[in-house]
C-alpha cells in the first residue's frame, strides 16, 4: 500500500472514530485536526453530543476543552444547535479565564502554559492580543535557551504566531525555532520530546512538529519533511492509525501534520 493510500485509510478511521465511544474532549480534537487537514465532517454524533456538555456560563470543563469545543463546533457548523449567542458567550468565557499574565492555563487560577496558550491562539486567533503574544514569545525564548526544552512547545509556538499572522518582536525567533526543531530530528526521521530522548521517536511529537514547521513553509527544509513522512509511513498501523497513547486523537495530529507536509512538498514539486 503506498503512502497516499495509507493517509486515506487514516482519515477514514478517524472519521469513523468520532461516531463511536470517544469522550467528547477527544472527539472535538479529532474533528478539528481533520478539518484543518481538509477532511470536512458533518454531524459527527459524538461532537454533537459534546455540545450539550457546555455549561451555562459558556465554558466546558476547562480552557483546553472549551478551546477545542468551540473550534470543533465551528468545524461541523454546529452552533445552530445552541442559542444564537452561544459562540460569543464561549469566547467571552475564554477571555475571562486568562491568567494574570494575559495568557492561558487550564483556568484563571492555573499558571500560564505554552501548549494551552498556543492552542487558544492557533484555533481561535480572535482572542490574540499584545499581552498574550508577548507572554508566549517571552516564555518560549526562555525555554529555547534552557538546558532541556521540548519540541512540541517550539512547534506550537510556531503554529500560534503563524495563525495570528504576527511576527514576534524578536524578528529572529521564528528562524531560530525552526533551526532548533530541524536539529532535533532523530536519525530515523521521527521526532521525540527532544533528540535522543529515551522514548525515541514517537508519532505524536512527530505530528506536532510537522504542524509547526509547515506553518513557516519558506524556512523548513524539504529533507526534514520527507524523512518525517517516511518514518510515519513505516510506523503506521494496518488500520491507518499510529500507536499513540490516545490512539485516535494522537493519530489525528499525525494526520494533520502529514497532510500539511505532503501539500508543501507537492507545491515544491517533490
């Protein structure tokens, strides 16, 4: 089976997964990843079910779930099932859950976190402002020079700035982050939390890194993408998914990243 057909098998498996017993949080994430990769879904049962888990104040369980829920409902055109003001209320709830830094953790009482803030800005760029972007830039700059840094934090920072179409105040930060991620690729083509991490290459990190790198298409080398795609092809399961802890959700990130990498390589004539 060639790689293109295997991606199709993955998409089919992920679409089917949203109709079975996935908890709504993971169904929202799977739906959004599919939508971002161009795989549009209508009326997935678990997504629709998750709509009714929305609280009276406009939020779901926490900032993370609310962000994915709003984006997931956007993806399936589900807001007509809520009040006309439903989306506005949910956006306002997220705005009110910002931390004192102007960024986001799981709630206003939590510490600000790069992954949560980056996903809010990526999926709901209307919530971006100078404070949230300044926090994300400063926090990632600190991580980037630390002895231990995580590839997914760098990748999500890249994706967030690309999604809001704003350059960091440090104009070289994006290029340095791309160079850092490229240097973290393992010899087999995959990515882990960092190069030569004890777990080795793993699908979730590889998918997230591809999502971040392809957001800056003029900077990422084709060879990096090709090696990562080859590794994903080698590790793909017969059902089209990947051996991730949460198999459907983790595979959805892999699928999204792989599709973006393939589209970029196609534009380059590779």
